[in-house]
């Protein structure tokens, strides 16, 4: 099924029927934020071009019903096993806790950026314990291109916070960016700066060998919406000195001669296994990932939901202060469009590698 990208005007028109919309301008582009779910829904380096973020084709219906899977850049809480599965032991009964996403965010007035705040209750299924008066906050601030390229660009700095009134719970915030794929005929490639000894983790069934490989200074993962699989990168395998943690490269959906690059940067991710929280579904006792990527069709055969991919960063593990455990981390989401060779050169710079990265 071909991917139809919402134009900026179409996206804005639909979204503002159901939620507060805030637009920020960049040099040539636009950023579109929605209060429902506190999401960056539109990342447009060129105001007249494509959105670099995946948006569900049923956007209007999902916003009307206040559902989670609208797309864009979102906040997620880990461990998924404890908060998203009604039967955490067997990883059964999966659902999105609606008080987390989309929640009931309020737009807080701020002079320098956009701030959303949500107060919610959260059920931890493993202990059957309800936590009240929990807090989520998201701060968004548009930023200039940190690589000073001549490419068409839009980017934002994001600070995420999740706070739970408990002193013993292990939890953290995750930044999840949903990206589209043009499908198997023009797949996207997710790239991660890693060590030559990197041992990727598969969160579900084993990832087929033709969808992942480890190179000397980076690992790549295929995103085409045809095989549901989830990759994890252990903190001990990550080049932690490089603020860039994930890069996504793909042709744009409306013009495949134009290429795009989405970069996630952060210095607030786990450095050790002890700081990692999200358990592996295929083996809960295995090492955990600090960075994730997901290739999924979201059940497209049954529901006709367009396939997409995800890139995720675990932010700082929750620490205790007084009666609360709080996870807070800062990250950047950067979007570029240009010619294929220009995008590859940018990826090479961002990954801090000596050779041009290979694409699927």
C-alpha cells in the first residue's frame, strides 16, 4: 500500500478540529505540535514538502476518539512489561494506558518554548498497584542545525519528565519517534553508532539476517513494514561519546529523488545495564537495550493501517527524591532533506564514521 503523506495544511486542518495546535517556524520549514498526547506531529524541513514523521492515515478518527497511535514523536514509559501488559509474566493483554497517552495534557505558558503537562494514574500490573498523581511533562524548543549544513532543515530540543510517587519503583521515560517507510521497493535504513563487537538484541523473535548487520563503527537495521521485529542496542555497544544515537535515512514518499534524514541525539541515555529498564519479551533475563528500533506493519493486513518504523531512546533511569521517582532527559530531533549523496554525507558526519554508510 503506497504511503500518502499529509501536507502541512491538511495535517493542521485535521488536528485543530480536536485539539490545540501550535506551529513554530524554521528557516524554510514548520513544526506542528498538538496538545492531545503532547506530540510533535509534523516535522517539515520544507513547509511545502513532506512530513518526515509517520502519521496514521486514520488521524481524524483517532484524534476524535482520543487514541494513542496517531503518529509523530511521543513519550513512552518503561518497563513496557509492567505497565502495558495485563498479564506481565506472559506478555499478554497488551494495551496503551490511555491516561499516559494521550492523557489529559495542559498547555503551560512558557516564554521560550512549548510546555505540556499531564497528571495521571498508572497501574503497575506486576504488583497490581495503582499510582496516583503521577506527572508527565514535555518541553519543546526549536533549535538551529547543530551540524551547520546547507541542507533544508527543521529541528527541536525536547526535555521529557516522568514522575511517580513511589521510592522503590524502577522506571524511565522513552522518546519514541515514528517514521514512515516507502515499503520493500524503497526501504528506509536505521543506523546506530556502535562498536565493532556490537551484539544486537532482538526483543521478539530473531531478526532475519537480511534485515540487520554490524559494521566496524555502526549497526544498520531495515525498515520496510514487511516483517515485525524490534531491535535493541545495549549501552555497552554504543559509542556514548557521540551525542548522535540514531539516524534514519529514506527517500521521501512524494518524490523518491529527494532523500530525508532524521537524527536523534542525546547525552541522557543509560551507560550501563543497571541503568536499563525495558525487559526483552523473548527473554526477560537477557541484557536490555538503551536504544531501540521497530519495524512494524501494525496489523496492516487486517486494519489497513499503513506500516511504519520507530526509533527510541531510553532516557535517564528514574532516581528517588523525597517521595518520588523521576526520570528526566533531554534529547534532540533533527530533520533534513536533500540529494541522496548529501544525506549520506550528513549521516557519515553524524555517526562519526570514516566511510559512507551502506543502505538497505
